[in-house]
């Protein structure tokens, strides 16, 4: 493809993404389906350039002001993630001179807001909580692509075996530092072509998400509910921990998301999983199971701000109004899910958000409202019992608190209770 044609195509894709009407990954996937002749390197350049702009939108918009021509094209030139020599073939002399001048700008001298490129309603409470210097470190980590984490399906394989299989395929993997099931890979190799993936030996799952399954600690023969199962990553981890025994319900209000679980479930070898679409947290299915369940994991709908390394558009697509609506929903879902548990049963509330308003505030309100019925369980005790090395760094008070800049995971929170 001619260099300028690829720049123009990237500019077109960026314009579609910056409307922020639907998730960026859906826009990119749709674009690639319409342009099936694009090769792997072209797709990589397109996608990574667009995501670079979205991650550092405020910075690039500021730098683009000195140029001329369509704004989206200037943003693409500034954020280009492909071959630099190839890019030069697309530039006219004016653009070459302008880009050279902009690249000389000392970005460390720019205002903090441009450097972290985060909306006020997000960065202000986080900076207040973490301090100015650590917040900037967090923001810098969120503006970097995430590595690829895998969970080894212990029903079918062991971590050293999978690690060797990947090495034989030319893929270097390292053990995740906390999860005993995890492997971490840099880059984005074509795992879906490997037998270890198609045969269900591994699943893509962030280490933080694996830890949520670990603290739920589902046992053989128990009745367990993944209350907001989505595409089922944690469902599969729970089923493997149960050694394919007992009964594991995967509930979600979205049938489309549950459909995504079906091929993963087929690969996994699990036969104890029962996916079911529910209308809401007061669904008749919930009422029939009330007081019968041993473990419930509630990975609640949330802002997703802990996943900005993977989904940077979320910080522009969310707002304080959506956050307020989510808080109401989270509290309601937590109360509904709690009804399922029998005496002595374990309730886990989790989000992939960084915001205390979705995390500690929801957990504290639930504890205060149901003090007589529910006893908080310190997550540190659970991680220690599971022999997780370095667990002390993963907790904040009684809660699990994972930060991308500290733990190299997505941002996660979890609180745990036991029914009295």
C-alpha cells in the first residue's frame, strides 16, 4: 500500500473512533472487516496509531495546533506507530518540517494535564488519593499498552508445560508474580493458531482477574454463582478451581455476552457450568436459588477505568453522570446477589475501576447496612492462605487493591464478606 493511502486510511479510522459513539475496539473491528485486504503490519499500524491518539488525546491536540490541514491527519502524524521511513513517504515538505519541529518539544515541560491526558473528574480524586507524583506515574502506565496475560487451564495443563510449548512456538512467556495460574507475554502473538489455545490449555485473562477467582476460592462439589459473568473468563477459572465438580451458574443480563462464553466453554473441558440470562438482580432464577449458594462472585458493571491500557476510549466515553448511575446499579446488584448465599457462604464484590466511589464506598455502605448479616473478611487472609507471594502489596486495609503502575495488572478492587 502507498504510504499516503495508509495515512489516509488511518485518518479515516481515527475520525470514526473520535466520535466516541461506540467502543473503540468495535469501531476498529468493523473497519477491518470492511478492509479485509489489509495485512497484519498495516492493521497493527492503523490500530496502534489510533489507540495512541486516544490515550494521549489532550497532548496530541495541543501539539497539533501549530500545524495546518485536517486535524485528524495531524493527530495521526504525531502519534504514528508504524515505520518512520514509510511515514516520510506520505509527507509533503511542509509536513516534514512541521513534524520535525514538534518532535523537538520537551514534553516534560508541558502542563501536567497535557502530560497525563486525563479528564478532570478522573484525575482529581485519584491525585487526591495517591498524591501528585504517584498519580502521574499511574497515568503514564495507563497510557502504555498492556501486556498479554494468560491463565493456564489446570484441568488440562500445568504452567511449566504451557510455558515450554509457547517457547517452542517462539513465544517468550514469564510467570505472573502473583497468580499461580498465569503467564505474561509481551506483544500480541497469534495464539489462536496454537493447539494449546484451541485445545483449551490456556485462556486470555488479566492476572488481576485471575486473583478475583482465587479469593472466591470455589471448592469441589460446591454451588457457585458468577453473578455478572459476561464472556466468562472468571467463570472458567472458577470451574477449573472446582475441578469440574459441583454446579457453577454463569448469570448475566446480556445474552450476547453469554454467547461469547460458549466456544470458550467448549474448549475448557468443563461440564459443570450452567449459563443463564437473567432480566435483573431480582429475577425469578435468583429467588429460587436464594439461601442455597456457597460462593458468589459479583464482578459488577463499572466504569472500567482500571482497563484504560486496553480500552483508553473509556475515559472519554464515561462521565460523572454515568458514574453516578453505575453506583446505584452496583449497590442494587450487590444486595440482590447477597440473597443467594447460605449461612457461612462467601460473597465477593469486585470491579475493574480505580474510583473509590465504585469500590470502597460501595463496600462500606453494604457493610454498614447489613452489619448483622455479613462479616467482612480481610482479603489479605485469603491471599495468605492461598500462598500468594507478596500478597501484602496487593491489599489496602481489608480490600484487594490492584494498580497498573504498582502491580502491572489492570486496576481491580475486591471486598469479601461471609454470611453470619
